[in-house]
C-alpha cells in the first residue's frame, strides 16, 4: 500500500459520495462531497471496528496525524 503524501492529499477531489483513502496503520483520510478532508483512525475494541476522528486536514498536517496514531 502506498503511503499518503501532502501532494496526494491535495490532489484528492470530492466525489458524489464520501470516500476514504488509507495511509496505513489505521490512519485514513475521508473526503466529503463538499471537498472537506478529515483524518480518522480505525481501530478495534472488544472485537468491533471503531473510528476516532482526529480532525480536518486544514487543521492537522499529515505528520501530526501520523504522530497521533503512534
């Protein structure tokens, strides 16, 4: 799997429905139809998949989001 980069994130265009792009180790970026890009972390708790929202790409850099996942 190819890791995300700032240029790749900036090139992600909104679609009709929200979609997600993986960075690895549970970090994903979700692109909304409005163009908003949100960092999220996927994890498992008691056997169920959960999602934690870090925040908007405009607020958190890719490096900051990766540091939070560590």
